[in-house]
């Protein structure tokens, strides 16, 4: 299954395929369909099954366009920031590694201020050489 052709304004951007050619499978959700008394059929698009990379997901669609830009600029390391067990970081790491790029994951942490607000800090020692 070939991807749909993009409008000219978007087709000019380089793309590196990461998704399987057959696309994401659709799965009928029988239990939810039954709860609707058969008035509607409920289906889900399984983007977790759209590639062989890190359990798939929608972020890979964007990475198909981001990675050619990264490679075109001569970068050899990709830094991915996210929380513990981040799906985004996992997908960036898998896609970048597939393209031969070194990956440096950076974890972010949340801390509560005395004012009750949330502060996000990045542990930069995970990026730099120790």
C-alpha cells in the first residue's frame, strides 16, 4: 500500500519511510459496539502496530519528515527529552538508531514549588559526557 500523494506544498519535503507499507490495521471493538446495541460499529486504528519500531505510534509519522532534515544538516546525534518511560523518546531513539544516528535520551523531572506550581527541570548530566 503506497502512501497517499501529498499536496505539492508538502510533497517537496524530504521523507524517510519508517512505517510499514501496509498501513496501520483497523480493529473492530466488539464490546463497545455491543454496548451501543449494534446501532454503531466502533473501530480503532492501531497505530501501535504501524511499524517494527518501538511499538509504533503516531510520532513516527512526524519523524519521517524530521529525520531527513536532521541528517541533511549533518547531525550525528539526536537528543530526545521526555519523562520516564516516554513513548516519544522511545520512538525517536528507535527511528534515529535505524538511520545510524547516535541517540542521547534526556529525562525531565517535575517538582512542585511552594507556590503549588509545577517546575520542569532537565537533568543535563545525562546528555553530556561524564
